[in-house]
C-alpha cells in the first residue's frame, strides 16, 4: 500500500497551509469518559512532535457544561510548551479570561453563533447578548498582549432554523472581527455545507471587506463534504484550516453534528496537492493509533484506518470506522 500520495500540484492553491489543531479541546470535550490530564498532556506533546504549530489545548468553559475539560488548569500546569508552538485556549467570558491570564496563556478564542437559536442553546443569550459578553473579554485580552481568535458557529445550516443566509453569517462575522479579533473561523457545525456554498460565503466576506487572510474554515464531515469544502476554501485564498487528529469531535448542543475533519485526511490531501504543512503524517497516524487505544474506540479517520492497518497488532483500534458521539459547544 502507498504510504504517501502521488504529488500532483493544482493551480490556484496556496503554497503552504497552517493547520489549526483542535483535537485536544474540540475533540476530547466530546468524550463520554473523562480523559486524564496526563494523557492530554502527552497528546499535546505528540502533536507538537508531529510538526503541528497551533494546537488548541483546552477550554475554560464552566465544568458544569463541559466536565471533560474541568482539568484545564491542571493541564496547563503539567503540559510542556514547545518553543514556536502556540497553545490557544477557549474562553467564554471574563472569568475564563482571568483564569487564562493567571496561567500565562498567550492566545485565546471566543465562540459566537450565526443564528439566534444556537446562541440561546449554546451561550444562553442572544447574538447581541453574546457580543456584549465578548466585548470586554477581547478588549482586556488585547490590553494584555494576547491574540484573540473568534469562532462563528452555524455558518452553513442550523438544525432548528435551517439554511443560514449568507448575508447573516457575514454580518455576525464582521461584528466579531470588529471587536479586535485577529481571525474568524467559519464553522460548518452540522456538516451540511457544499463547495459552492463555501465559495459563495467567502466571496460575500470579500465583498464586505474581509479577505481570506482574516478567515479560517472549520468543517465537520457529517455528509462527507469536509475535504471538498476545504479545497474550495483554499481556492478562494484561505490558508488556515481547522482539523482534529483522528477526526474526533462533534457538538453536544447540536446533536446532528458528527466528527471534525480529520487532520490526517487533510494532510494526505494537501501532500498530494504539493501544499506544505510541516506535519509528519506517519507521526500523526501513530498518535491517532495511540489515542484510539486510550479512548477505547477506533479512529474515524480514513487515512488512519488505511495506514495503521498495515501495522501488526493495531487492527483492533483502526480497522472499523467509529460512530463519533456529539461534541463541542461552539463551531
């Protein structure tokens, strides 16, 4: 079996893509069992060793809502920070920011919604109310020299409201950027987007004065469209793509959402296109095999299944695609 794709570059793509790894936060917060802080710390170390340079470490969301990440402070104390690697932390409010500042965090993320229903279910407030909540968080973070990223959920469809108008997504996305966020990650929370929809949304942002250099994409693979949607985003100039090692993740507040785009699947595609990522695929696959053993279930990543199946003694954690339980509270 081929362990690397045949490289055939395609015109109109960036030379390099930054992978924003969300597995330790977006993926693990969806697990039904609590993953020990020591395992999480090793996961972070393995990801950095594989060449990932932006790894979202954890979240300061209240443990009542995300008990799987209740050990955020312990993890930040135990983890080894690798020079040149950024470890963003998700924060929902000023209290979360206080905790992040106390632990020397340099990069944070906030999470908004493009729809009113999901804002109510996820943040327990309206879209306007969420902007009011985020305003002092972003201002204080910037005053303290932190970088702030914004997530925008339900950019392509909402299970309660249906299709989300492009202009609505652009309007709410602009509001988050106007707070001072350096980047906006556009989330297909329930995985219903298609390539033409992605192209239209990015074009609408460009017409509103927001170029691809300010945007990232965050696709879920519910309908198998994540890689196709990513390729459309790259053609539109986007160079930052969110992904989760092993394809773990989903959304507990949107039960129709399944796993995130698998980092291994993304790296395979980009390698075949001649797009640099700086990520070692073999190391990443080995990490997913190890993580599958820790979680007690197989990795849903197709690349992990294909490559790890060749390794003796590992079929039990890789050969059968897993049904991923619902997972995160934002994208």
